[in-house]
C-alpha cells in the first residue's frame, strides 16, 4: 500500500460500543440515537480536521438490521463514517462476558477476592481462544477491508480493554502500513496483578499491545506500570532505563499519558437547558438550607459507594452538630445488574442507607437519599449545588464526575478525591485527598470540607474550574492524533530510526501532560 503523507490521514477508531444505536421506527426507517460521552464529542471535533472511520460491534437488533441493509459497508451517519461488525453470538459472549468483563476489568481494577475468584476454567480458555481473539480478529479484518486501496496514512486508535489483540491482527494484515495507537481508559496495575492470567494469555496480550507504535494511558503511573509489566513477563523486552517506552522485537513502543477530559462547552450549555433548570430547582427544594454532600456514580464496586456511606455514618456519629444540617444525595446509575455480585452490592448500599436513616432521621430530616437511574440533566443539576462532592473510587481510569462537578458547581463546593482516581493527578492539589479504604479519614475530610472557610473554598473551586477548562476533551483526542502524525512526518523526512518516547512526548501539547496528571 503506497503512502502519501501529504494527504490528510485516515483516522480509524475501533471500540466495542459505537457512537450510535439504531431502532426501526413505525415508518420502517431507522431512528438514530447518538451515544453520550466524551468519545463521540471528541470524534466529532476530530472529523472536522481529518477523515474519520469508526468501527464498532452491533449491540441491538436495530444495529444488526442497519448493518444488513448497509451490506456490511461503512455509511455516513451524522457526519461520522460508521462500520459495524457483527460477531457470532457465542463468540461475543466469551469475548465480552467471560474475558473483557469480568476477567480483564477486575484484574485492572484489582477487585478480585483472590482466595475465591477467579478460577481459570475450560470455559475461560474457550472464551479466550474462540471468543476474545476471534472477535478482535474480526475488528482487524473490518479495518483492513475499510482501508484497502487507500494511499493515505492510516492511524488506528483501538479503544480500551476489549481490543487488546487488535494490534497483533492488524500487523498480520497491514504490516507497517499503519500507525497503531491503542488507548486504555481504565487503570493499568503493576506486574503482580497480571499473575492471574495464564502465561500464554498474558504473553499474547502483552505482545499484541507491543506491536503498536505507541500506547495511550490516562496517567504516567499507568504508563509506567505497563512498562514494568512488559519488562517482567516478556523475554527480550527492555525499557533501557525509561519510564515511558519499551523495546521489544525490534520495535520501540512509546507508553504515554493522555488524561481524558470533558466537553466543557457542551456541559456548560446543558446547565442552561430547561430540563436541567427544573431538576436543579427540585433539588434545591429538597436540600433546603442544608449543606449537600453529593456523589454521582455507577453502582460499581470500584466506585466504592458503600464505604462512602460508612464514612457519612461516621461523620454523623462523631460530629453530632451536622445532624439535621447536612444532606447526603447519591445519584446512582445501575450497572451490570445481571451480574450477581453487582446485585448484592446494590442491596448492601440500600441496606446501609436504610440503617443510617433509621438511626439518625427525625420528623424533618432524612440524612441520606439514594436515587437510582440514568438522568444526566439531574446529575448536572445536582453538581451545581453541592457543598461537598465525594469521589472515592478504589480504582478509576480517570473519573470524569470530578471534572464535571468542579466545572459547573456554583457554591464553591469542596472536592473530596481518592488518591486512586486518575483525576487525582490533575486535581489533587486543590481537593481534599482521601484514601478509599479509610472510612474514618473520609469522615474527617467531610467535616473539614463542611467547616472550611469561605475564602479557601472559593480559591480551591476557582483553581479546579480553571484546570478543567484549559484541557477540553477535543484536545485529548487531538494530542494523540498529533503525536501519530508527528511520528509519520519524522519517519518520512528521515531514514533514521523512529523517535523515542522521550522525543515524542516532549513535543506533545501541554493539554496532554496529565500528571505533572488515571
């Protein structure tokens, strides 16, 4: 495939879930529902500068029918070229529900109850060999088919833990005619966490990622953990003293941090939407003149919802002056409710909230309210009026709630932030740091926040808001593409070896400096 770096490159996004879902309306035409989240927003901005193709899996019967009518070809949907792949049902089950979720997810969030789980069974091996790998190969084949014949530089950006084997299959099919740059949205733990995987699985996964040109992570810590993991498990992998790159089988692979952010403009606009204003007024009526402690999370063990309630109970026990004067509101989005462990976790959350209310409430005051459901305008409304925002995950790639909250809050609210959240590296200096395991320390931080002097609250809140406003989600995606283009241009203008991770990173825009940012 010839290369012509003077032409605009073709950017290929690959992700398990696509930017749109499809339903067939009463008239037989497709109703298109645009996905929420920063990835779609960032891609829309990217599409203004580059030709972009998004490859994703079918999720619904409407998706599958749309794909059949499209004859498996890419079609433009609201300005985005979309190509769907349709894995065989059994393969997808193994890929998604056995390997990606829960095995890789739980390893990377270090949530396994090791004496009991996991057990690598014949089903696990079958899911790896006949589910995860074939679905990843299907993605690679779809990408290869879509770029066939182009003379543009190809930049492929596989997203997250679902697609770790895509770089390997792309190299088999495209050779060096593509820049491959995965981005991993969730934490990457140190080498010990990866001992759970059998040796062959571990080596195949790591070797595949190291067939990329560079790999993006949320934080420098994640990138360094990846370098250490690869060095530890792969014979012949060397970092040569670096923390942000590794050499393996003749390839020098950069491991760089690109901390993801939010769509500042869109979220600010949402605060002025009528629906959001109605939600805000209702919440103000609910809280009254009480100080509001807020959390907005998925119902997810890694989010640490239960310990947050235990900390609130400790606050009320130790500092009775807060009784009747503070309100905790937890807006929780159901997640993976078909999984037994998640159902049990929700039951534990509701039970603890019920006990707190039973022990402390009176005729005029309900200490804690749990609201279940996915209502983004309500979440944005609540973020505007909190006095304390509790973000205490056990492990989190970034946690965008922390960024959304400090952006829209208009009460000079205080952020309580876990040191295990990726956002800690950007926001930690102006937040009150909490250990996710320290219930007593979190209660003390709540008390400190509730009693903080107004001037200090205002200073911290203004600084946090400015940090978020200076690093928009569009910059997050653009900085990754710019790094790939910089490498392409460097290679095309010189016959020397590719740039090292240090030289690549030194040229990255300041908005992706992250740790200095999950």
